[in-house]
């Protein structure tokens, strides 16, 4: 148990140091494509320290996926989480409304990126087109600006374990927009921006 407690303390220190780096990067320049890229490199470096994130400390989900808070800032700050997705877990194309950065600890998750191609004037209707894809696996990550659109799928036969940094904590998330390209439809979840 002593060793596990040590790992938890080391993990907490590493997450705190990471968040301090995030703030020192964005305090000067704000959230821009280049600062988001810098945050991705820092999160990939943290995720490479797999010894800090032993699966013994994070129970597997019973189905689909599970998210563990690592460092959630107070008020309107950022949220850093460990995420586990079981093989085959999928998410349809969606826009979080807030930037995010992902990096893999283990396993593989395929991210496909899209852009919206309609003018947004017809309520409930939307079309999207694929613009790229990234395999998030150990040594790599991905980054999204506030209104980028992605879909995800855990591929292979192992769970995908990763780190996720969001501009806002999940409990204070804005509305997430879900796209259903096969029906050219779109719907938005309720914002949690004023819930907490
Ligand atoms: Fe997402």
C-alpha cells in the first residue's frame, strides 16, 4: 500500500506541475493554435509516464468508458482527467464547444475530424464533411479548438487509456453538439455552464 500511496502522491505532483505549465503557456499568449499544440506536447510527455497511471488505481468500466478526475480546478478553471474506453467504444461526431487536448497512456483511439458544411440556418439540420484523422496512441495525442468536430472509436483489442485536458471542467461543460450525418441532423445537449 505504501508504494501505491507514493504513486498517487507522485501523480498528484506531476498533474499539478503540468497544470502550472498549462497556465504559464496560456497566460502569455492565450488559447491559440500554437499554444494548443504546445499543450498537446506537454500532455503527451505526461502520458508517457505510464508508471504514474497504473491500472490498479483506475478500475475498468463495466461497459463503454469511464472518466476519472485527476485535477479539476475550482471556479471556471480547467479539468484534467484520465479516460478509459473499452474496445469498440464509439462516439458520433460532436463539437464540445470548448477546446480539449488528449494524449494516450496505452491502447489506440481513432479520431476523425470534420467541418460543418451547411449554413446552420435550418434548425435541427446539419451536414458535415471529413477533414482528417489521427490515431491517438502512446507517444501521440490530439488537440481541438472550441468548435472543432470529432468522432472517436477505440480500435484494437485493448482498452484505450488516455489523459484529457478540457478548457472547462466536465461539470461545467458548455452545450455539446451532436451530429448525425446519415440523417443530416444535429442536436445539442444542455449547457452546464451555470449549473455549478
Ligand atoms: Fe469528444
